[in-house]
């Protein structure tokens, strides 16, 4: 069995493969590490390029686009390795990027998953939106990071270089023990894309596993390679999947109150999108909420399973206050000003 499999899920990412795959190969020379490309039925020249430029790299070709969640589930089911590293095609790795992750996981058996520091490819002095230096969540389900709160991204000045337990690790570059990935059910295929890694990490946290950011490893992320931040479909997936994640994972004592507040806040977000000239995105919020209600019945079994196997209903990496209140009303725009000390949500 391979020790570590670095798996890129590709969909029409020929340009990114040409730009970043040679760098990955050059900087991933550890023994017993395999690079695998899983292709989600690309219609561009991705496969032609791979066959010509990297014929020795293992390629899995799917019959249709299964999304991020389903595509990775399908790919990882075919790969035998102790660790999986899920790597976006629009990531530029750095020299020695992988070794700190492997060494930490080998030395800390209670850690299920980890991520490196994620910096912006087009602004390399700053963190990148998707993951930064480790992900957290507030009690209403809104994610934020060390180095990124909503749209405010900090410059990386070493302020978040400590190894830190986090609530979620980004799917842009996620290392996870294969045994645990399979044990907790992998990603939720129904999510298709967006929030699936936070949902997975919530299950890991609830079952007593640790998730860690290791800033001694760093990579650069382009971001928005598949769905632009302005995409109404991206807005839809983010809002729908966030609600599904809350429904699947929150204990009953918190669920009703949180969903009540989210209804109000989601409608405010829709109005804000509309008045700022994004009517299609505003409509996506309403569609997301409608579809969430329709899908709830299909998630009862998943919710019951998550609650059954949970060994704790809170963890220190879930913030007991509202990130929206901190950001918009107290003008706290940095992780360090919001999380001056650990503040857990307790049920």
C-alpha cells in the first residue's frame, strides 16, 4: 500500500494542469508517494495533455461530472494509501511542502486531518480565502479562518505560524487518514461542491478526532478556478449546503434556535445581494432555502447517525459568539481581534 496519495480532482482544468502539475511533480519526490489525477469527465484537452506529458501518472477517468464531493469519494475508493492528500488543480506547491504534513501525522495519531498554510497565488504576501491558516466556525454555522474573515484577507506576517487545532481544514489542500475518511463516510455526495469539507470535519470533531493546521508547510492557491465567486450557482451551493450541514450535525438543543436566526440572516443577505446589483445571486439564496426544506427528509438518517456516533456536542474550535456581529457591529475584521481567547459553544 502506498504511504501517501496526492489526488487531484480535475474538471476542464487543462490550463491549471499545464501550469501547476510540473511544479507538483518536481516538489513531490518523497519515496512511496503517488500522484493520481481523477478526471470528472472533462471536455477540454486535459486527458490529451496528461497522456502526452505525464504518461506515468495514474489517471482515473469518470463517465460524468460527480462534483467535488462525489468525484473524490469515487476516486479515493479506488486508491490504497495510508494518507490521502486532496489537492486542487489550481494549487502551486512549494519545495518541501509535503514533508511537514507527513511527519506531523505520523507523530500524532489522534490527528485525523490537517492542512498547510494557504496563500494567494496572485498576491503571495497574503493569505488565500479558502483555508488561510486554518478554518473555524461560529455557532450559527458561518465559517472563517486564521487570516480571513468574510472578505477581509490579511497579509501573512507570520502572525499565524503556530501549529493550531482548527474546526475545519480546507478541501483545497487536505491531508486525511484514509481509514478515518472511510470510517466516517467520506464526503456527502449530495453536497456536490462547497461546504463538503466542513461537513466532513464536523463529523471528525464530533467523534473526538483532531484537525490541525501546519503552517510550516505552505502552498499558493489561485481560487475560483471552477466557480467564480460571483456565480449564482456558487451562492446557491454555499447557502444550501451550509443549512444541510447545520441540520446534519447540530444537537437538537441548538438546532431550532440556530435555524431561526439563519432564516433571518439569510433573508437579509438576499436583500443585500439584490440592492448591490446581484439579483440572480439573491434569487439563489431563496432557492437554496426552498431546496433545503425539500431535502430535509432525505437527511434524517444521516442526522441520526451523526448524533449517534458523536462523543461530544461542542469543541473549542467552534466560536460561541456571532462572527457577523463581531464583523459588522464591532468592526472586528481579523481573527486575532475576534478570537482573543478560546470560546466554545456548549450545549
